[in-house]
C-alpha cells in the first residue's frame, strides 16, 4: 500500500461524502487485502461468491485509506470497534464515519463528533410493493402511489436509502421500526430536518451516480458538504 500523501481536516458541522467504485484491479485488491485486520480477513473468507468477497475487501481497503487521511495514521494501523448492533467506529477519537455499498458502488460519510449514517441503493427498474407496504410509513406509501409510474421505482429506492441512512445514523439497524417515521420521498435540494427520539437529525439526499440514489443523516445541523471521489490517483472533488 502506497504511503499517505494527503491529510484532511474536519470542520464543525461539515460532512465529507466520498464515493468509490468497488471494481478494482487484482493488484489493487491484493494491496487492500494486505491492510485488513485478522477479523476482516476472516469475514472476507466467509463470502460464498468471489464478487462479494472482492467488494468487501475493496470497501474496507478504501475505507481504511480514506480514514487515514483524517486520522493521520497508516491504513493498516486503524483499529475498528463495533457497537452491540455492529456499527463500526474508532474508539477514543472524534472522527465519525459510516459506509454503504450497493453492487459496485460505495459511499463513505465522515464527520466530526456526531453520529452519522449513509446509504446508497442501486435504482432497479422494479420494486416489491409488499416491501413498501411493510416498511414504509403510511405517508411514504401514499406518496409513492401518487408519483407517476415511470418515477415509482426511483422513488421507492430513494425512500429506502433515506430510511436506511436514518437507522444507520442511529446505529440501530433492524432494531428500529422503519414504518414509525417518515422521510422525504424524493431527492431534496435542502437539508431536511427530522425529529426522532428527542433528537434532531439532518438528512440530505445526494446522487453519487446516475444509476444510484443515496442519503446521509447526521445528528447536527449540516452547514457544508464536501464531495470527494476516492481514485487510484488520489482524492478528487466530484461535485
Ligand atoms: C447494517 C444495516 C443497517 C444496513 O445494511 P445494508 O443496507 O444491507 O448495507 P450497507 O452497505 O448500506 O451498510 C453496510 C455497512 O454499514 C455499517 N454497519 C453495520 N452495522 C451497522 C449499524 N448497526 N448501524 C450503522 N451502520 C452499520 C458497516 O460498515 C457495514 O459495512 P460492512 O458490511 O462492510 O461492514 C442493515 O443491517 C439493516 O439493519 N438493514 C435494515 C434492513 C431493512 O429492513 N431494510 C428495509 C428498508 S425500507
């Protein structure tokens, strides 16, 4: 793994959103593999399909590279801790992050001091109405019925990404009732404010790629978002 050449500073109420493609060369994959911890290697070995194993290794390798820019340590030196619900974090540090992957795209959100959650979903041409009925709030489900047929699948995946980003910021995963809260049903230009469990959450949708929809949620007012792309040549601004 090449030495770090970059360092990034996190300012209060600022969120950095990174995007990356997970289809990397064999050589790059070996470099990523070399920086993983024993428990990450054990997880990688458990995937049944090579493509899922490769994407996991790439996502963890890229995550370690990105975090090394903020933590100013080498990617392999980063030690992850996990909450009871499996959310990774770095102990004794105010750098907060979250990760999401869908097919061969990954997004990474980094901020300071406040919990953060991010989610990306590939926009497929169809969706399961039963899933929307089961997991969406009544308002979300009704809103989905009102959009044109051509926009329904996209709207479904946007709602899904918004809801997942909320529960990922809270760190609760499946342990929070998804139908109990309502998110915007379309891409939002402005930061959306959501009151949940006596906490004010800020939600912002973003388009990391034309075929995907994504959202970030954090427990702080978002004043600025920086959009970075992780590439082999180093970080690039993408928006
Ligand atoms: C973790 C969870 C919250 C998101 O998983 P997902 O959408 O399948 O996958 P993503 O790629 O977006 O996120 C996975 C990453 O989230 C992080 N993560 C794991 N547990 C987490 C938690 N409790 N909270 C926040 N982040 C978590 C990890 O970094 C993980 O990456 P890794 O697999 O490389 O370790 C999932 O376990 C979950 O509970 N999903 C809810 C399922 C559901 O009912 N969805 C219906 C939506 S309408």
